[in-house]
């Protein structure tokens, strides 16, 4: 089974935009479509509500033979913010849920989680809240991490889980290019890293580190506003495929998909024998 996950940073821009970056994003979408994943998870769709006819037509053209479901941010949360989507081959018929986890603030209304239930396993995606400039949202982020860990722990007791998304944390020094310069930056605080450790200890495996425990220089995000970030590979690994420990031995591949010169997030791919 092949699964791909990507923080796309605006589905509307990706499908209808005319900028150079929109073109680069569409090229990556074409690359993903050509890979024929069984499941494709998308974060940060930024849809105002539902996909428009233009969006639907573009998705049908890019991904024929796929069904899709989505979740957009809704009041009292900000509109056109966060949001998630799944595309999956139409030969599958998963049960779709849109969980709330009793998260702080408006986080439960920001469209951050979708879960697909298959007969023998779950696939779920997350767009984890960022702790923000000046770490203003760090306390709420910690509350989210606790509630989300409890949610996943319940899932994995029922059947194995594959979890993907932008977790907004680089777990270990090996997961970013300049750890010493970012110790108190959002995404690399002691609190965020410890919460990710707690998540793994709750019964989950980082698929990439399972296969490549010591591999350096592999990142999934490069600052969009820093022109040289990709050129210098000054990146962070913020995007993951985690799996329940009991299916970790079935992982066949876990990698970052090349996006060429495009900065920001790159897709991550998991191949697993289920």
C-alpha cells in the first residue's frame, strides 16, 4: 500500500493559481498523481468552505478514479485557515470521521483531523497547530498534543493506525539543519519535542527513522521566504508518517518526495505491506 501526505499551503492556489509557485505546486501534484497512491492526505487546504466547481474539475482531471473528502475551518475559528483533505482510490470504501478531541481554543473547529477507517486499520491525518510567533500559542499547543495523543491511543487499541501530517515539530537535532540556533523557536522547543517523544512512547513508530535511524540532511520543509533555504538545504523535518508499533516491521519505504526548487513543505511517502 502506498500513501502520500503533503502540507500543500492552499489548495485553491495549487489548483487555480497562475503564479510561478502555483505552477511548481501543480507539477508536484502531477508527480503524486503519477505515483498512484492508494491514499493521498493534504493539509493546510485553506478552503473557505467546500471545494468549488473549479476545484472539483481540477481534482477530477488530476486524480481520475479517486474519491475525496475534506474538512474546512469553521466559525468561531478563522475562515480560509488550516483545513485537511483526503483523496483515495474509488475501489476503497472507508468510513470517514471528523474527530474533535476537546482541544483548547478554536483548534477543534480548524479542520485539523480526518480519519479513514478501513476493515483492518485506520489512516488518519493531522495538521498540528503551530506554537506561533513568540510562542504565543505554545500552551494551547501543548494542550492539543495531550488530547491528540489520547485520541490516537484509543485508535491503536482497536486496530493498527497509520498517521501522517505536518506535526510542526522537528523531533531530534538530526531533524533540522541548525538545531543550536533554533532551540527556542516554534517547532523545536523542549516542550514540543517532549510531547512528540510521549506520542512515540504511546505505541507509535516514526517510519523514516525506523528505516534510516542515522540519516542526516533529510528535511521536509524549507522556509519559503528565504530564497537560499532550499539551495543550502537549510531545512526541518516537520512532516511524518507514524505507524502503530505492531505494524512497524511491515514498513517498506518512507521518504520525502522531491519538489525541485519549490520551497515550503514537501510531500512524504510511506509504502507498507498490509
